[in-house]
C-alpha cells in the first residue's frame, strides 16, 4: 500500500489552518488540513463559558466573510467556532477532523516529508505547523498538591459554579486572568488577583475601538523587537467591551497583589511591585491616548473629545498598603487559577526546525528546515500575527514563499 501524497500538509484546523487553506486553494495548490478534534476545537472546549473575542466583529474576522449581527459586538466563543466552520465550508477547505499527527520526518534522499497520522501515513512536499501558540498550559510548581487547594489553569476554568465554595486567587493579569477574576467577583466570590507587568490599552477612545486605533496608528504591523519580551496585554471584550482598570476592580472588592513569588507553610508571598506594575500600565494607557489625540489633530478627524478617559481613580488600600504575605486558610482561599500562559510543544515535528529549547527556529514563519513553516505564533511577523485578522495575512506570506520555492525547484536548468 502506497502512502497518500499531497503537496502541502497543514497541521491544525483552527484559524491558522483555515487561513492557510484559503490561500493555498486560491493558488490551486493541493493540500490537506489535519485537525485532531473539530474545526476550531480550542474555541469550543478550551475556553471558559462566557468568553468572547477581544476584538469587535468588524475586525476579528477574515476578509471573505462577516459575522452576522452587530459589527461592533464582541462575538462569543461558540459563534467564533461556528464562523470558522462556515468559512472552511465556504472555501471548500480539505479539512480532515479527528486525525492526530504523531510525527513528521524528512524523507531520505528526496524532497519532502512523511507524516505518521492516526489515519495512516501521508507524504508532502511542504509542511505547515498551524497549531497556534496554546499547546501546554504553564502552571508553576509553586503550591504543592498537599496544600489541600483546588488548582487549575485558566484553560480548565468554566464558570464560578464549577469551583468549590470559598475565595479564589487568580494568578496572572492578562486578558484571561482579569476577565475570570471579574466574573468571580460578580458571582459573589472573594477574589485576589496577582498582577504582574502588563500593557493596559483603552478598549475604545473618542468613539473608536482600540483595534481601529492600532490600525490607523500602524501598530498592527509593528514588528517584533529581537531580545525584547513583550508584556501581557490587559483588554476585555466582556459585557460589550470595556477598558481594564485595576483600581476599579479593587474598588469593586477584588484584592490586588503583586507577582506571586513563593509558598511555604500555607502562606503565599508576593513581590512588592504592585504599585509599579499598575503605574507602568497607566503610562502605557495614557501614551496611547496621547498618540491618538495627536493623530486626530494632525489628520483633522472630527472625533468627539473624551477628557474623562484621562481620569484616574485613587489608589485603593491594597495598592498603598500591599499584601506581601497571605495566609491562604485565613483568607478562605480554596482555589487558585493560574492564568499564566502556555508553552509550545512541537514534539511531533522531528526535523531541524526547532531550537535547543524546542521553540520554532524561523524567520517570519519560514523555518530553518527548508519546506517547513510555522503559522499563528505571537509576533510571528508583527503584532497582529496571532489574531484572526493577522494570521490571514501571514498565511498569504507563507503561500507566496511556497510558490516561489516550488518555481525554483521546477526549474529544469540549461539544456545541452
């Protein structure tokens, strides 16, 4: 029995894989998209119940299909998954669901790769790893299981009723941590939120969403700075979208603490950096307003002024007198939710495309292994890369590279 063959094998049937399929299909490139679950499975089963997209519907989409309903709405996770499924059908994407890729290796003595899958082997000239950035949940081995607490990663959180009674500590103040903490507080829980360094952009300003400002200020196309680690961003589309304000969260009853540092004898200690982290977030926030105001003035935009956006609430007591040591039992904490991000896992990709730490070794998605590509990584080419809007453009770039490489390899050379 001979192996199935295709020109391009795309691994992953989420937003990256569907975007890749659109561009390959438009160029007539034969390809297969393999997805171990359903299309957009992560949106369906690896998000909490109330999650919505962090960008408005008019922006967080592919060019070829609009979301139904209000273009300024923030679409729920099930509707995002349905959108991806509909888009795949619209472009007739050759997606095979329920197929796991165990390994990809280079063929010996000839061009291409062999993928061992749960549905049998497949040979391909090119492989695109379109599995995105959310592989292995990162949970620090800080609080031992013997502490008698429920501990989970944010990927496993669903809703307040699914947690044991008692107070909750949420570690991580990016979009996920902030939204989960706010939801728990609104459900009547006592909540502690561990806040590290972060960016805090306005959800909207002067009648325009932050996604619009990123566009006109040319920030979606900002490229990654080598050697600079980009801080987490705190922004929310929940309840129609709003600017994340840590002081407002504190005034609503959430106790803010600094970065979580250590655990011993039922106590957690926190870094004395809370005030500094919040102040840096404020500077980021106000800098965006300054840049937006300058752009509006320079370009004669008739946008309503919004002086109230610059009003900063007074520091709450948990900021002026921060908690540095917390007795978990005394505080009634029964659950810790770690909103601490993810590690990449490309263990199935057994070619020379990864560095010593197992991370993609690439330039703009083109790996060090000729014929292997990555898609959907944060800051792959620019700020927008891991967003629905940005991954579509990165997929176009990779498709163009495949077409160029195909043309070189097809060149017959001089005839005698």
